[in-house]
C-alpha cells in the first residue's frame, strides 16, 4: 500500500461518489480510510478493483468507534464542567457495529 486517502464520510451522494472514484484512479490511491461508508457505488468499485487484482481497499473506522475516546473522556470532564449539581455520568462503550470477514 502506497497511497491512502481519508475522505471522512462516504455518504452515497452520486456526484461525491463519482469524484471519490475518479480521485482513486487519477491519484493512484490504494486505500480509503473512512468514518462512515454508506455508499454502494464507491464500495462496489473498491471491491471490483480488489477482485481484479488492483490492490485497492477500504477501511471503515466507524463513526461511533472514532468518537468513543471523546465520550469516555466526557465521564471525567462533565462533572468538572457542571460542578456540584452534576448527575451521575457513566461511559457505555459502543463496541463494533459490524464486522466483515473476507475469504482467503
């Protein structure tokens, strides 16, 4: 893997999907690292190019997994910010939303 792009979100807007695919081709991008990947056009493009041996992939960090450290920090910060009247604050981990297995 030589080139990685972080588009943050791939949301399924047709003109953005086309632009993302064109960038992967024109800039020889090997991997996308996204928070949310809810588009089928770009996803299918990545899968098709990988199946054709072009070595492209997408890594979805997960929107909520990416925010989890901040939410964990809020357990310490919120009582300090709100002071004496602060209600009990607990952290509940999100966990993985989904998991994909690729056959060898």
